[in-house]
């Protein structure tokens, strides 16, 4: 749920001790949230003790006393390590509280990462409780990555009573988010809240960034919705009859009949040295229509868009496709070598090929082979059965299906923030 065009943009503040370039998991998550939410139309701001700009469209604000390594914070922490709550701590909390109230002016939702459940700056924790108790206009969302009271490493540094008890005291009017069901259960027990009152929103990953996809690779992944498929098959070849591409289409048809969401990517244009290869492409396109595989079988040379119709895939984009695919399919009836097998091996891609001597020479017993005369349905069953038994494949698809940042932002985080912002203006 992104803000509608022309509508007032919810003003969101993300708060943490520090931001990038400080290295840390929470810092990386905060940066990803800020950038993707800004892209999707939210008015994004970040408030940290230390950190640098996260890019255009994201307001960066500093409040040095948020930093867990600030000298005044460190001094207060040394006293707290000995169980002493001093006037200096009380003054520090009040100073942070006053500064926070100024920073929250005009903010709809303040997302606090970790500071309400972790003891790295208890003066900030106390200040946030004071701000909430005084009736802050902004809705405060406590985003919980870590919990001090459940961590054996931290428990010896915690004492009965405030401010340590604030780490397990529900924030007045606050909304809680945990990054896993495990954290949700721990938080529920510590705060005395029903688990259903604590939303679980996991951290994620940007597959395109992780794989260092080129612009063309990202465009292909988005346009063909490759992250959403059950199986992406790669057939890296020019359109020539000896590649037996029609057999691959029939394999895909059998996979679809078994209920699989599959894409087949045929990378090359018609072979350049035989004019009849154009006729072969037309035959394949007609077969695709007859089998009902429009959208399931993609001849990359047909694609429009930023790459241009009839584009030739660069070496860089070809490398992208090996990371985008789940398996290599080579149904050739004759080959002299088998270069795609070398590439698939380096990309850790399972390979399914016809039982040709050059393929066996390269792949040995590390490839899955089928006879030229095997029914396509048998090959479809072999591919699906092999993949479903492979834990690495299942983990990959699980990650792509449930932990891609784009989906998490659009389906979970943006709606949460939009609801909280709407409640401010209700």
C-alpha cells in the first residue's frame, strides 16, 4: 500500500543509535527500509546519533546523544553497570526527551529500531517512554531485533526497577514489531502482551543487489517475474534445429500440466548461417501458441523494452541469467562440445541434458541426462523430482518467495505505516 498520487505523503522517521556507514545488521536494515519506502512515495527521515546521507529524498537528522558511544551515554552506562541511577542519567534522559519532542514535530510515525528492548542507551529508552507518556502526536513503532532481558550475555548487566525494567514494559500507545516468530514469543512473554498484538515482519534481501545484476538482468527479472516462479529453466542457445528446442517446449508443457509455475528462457536469436532458422523460430512460436505456453516460454530475442527488440545478450547479462535460473536444460540432438555446462557448473546450476558424449565428457555423473527418445513428460518429472529433493533449491525458492525486500516492503511494511499514519489524522 503506497501513497496515492496527489495524496498527502505519510511522514516517517526511522530512529536508531547509528546509521550507515556504521557497520551493523540493524543499520543495514534501516537503510534498506528508508530507501525503498522513499522510492514508494513515503516522506522519509532518519534520526541517528552518527551516520551519513542515505540518498536523495531521505532527510538525515543527527542527535548525537542517541549514539551508544557518545561520552555522556558511556558515562551513564558505566554507572548503570554498577546498578546506580544517578542525577546525570536523569538529566541525560530529560535532554534526549526534549530533543526527541522537537524532532517528532510534524512526524506521523516514528519507527524505533531496538532502542526500546535493548540496553545500549537506556537514557534514550527512558526518554522514549517519557515522550509516549506525555502524549506524542506521532505513533511510535517499536521494531525489535534484539531483546536484552532474554540474552544470557546481557542479563548480568540488568537490574530490577527502572530504567532496566522499561525494556520489558509496554510503551504507552506503542505498536510492536518483531523480526521473527521466535522474537515475537519472547517479546510477548516479557511485555505481557498477546502474541497477536505483536506483528512479525522479517528482514529481507534484495536478490538483484546480492547477485550484482546488471540493468538488463534486473529488467528481465522484473518483466518476466522470475523471482515469483517455481522453476526457471535456462536454454542458452541460438535458435537452430539441432538444439531441439521444440522438445524443451513439450517438457515445459508437461511441467505446467503438473501444476508447476515455470518459465523457459531461450537466450539466442535464430542462427546466423542458415536462412531457414527464421522458419524454425516461427514454427516454435506456433507450437508455443498451440501448447498454451505464451508467457511461459520466452525467446529473449523477441523482447522489447530497454534492451531493444532483437537484442543480443551481452556476456554480462548471460551471467545474470545463470543466477536467475534454477536449472539448465539442453535437449540438443547433436553437439561438438557444451560450453553452457561449464557456465552452469560455476554458477552451481543443476544441468539436465540429452545423453550425448560431449556432455558426458564435461559433466560426468554430475549432470542429469535423458535419452533423445524419452517422452517429454518423463523429463518434466525428472526435473521437478530432482529439484524438489534438493534442499539448496528449496531454500533458494523459499527465500525468493518470502524474503525479498520488495515484497516485504509493499505487502507488510508500507501497509503498517500507512495505517499508523492514517490513525494520526483520523
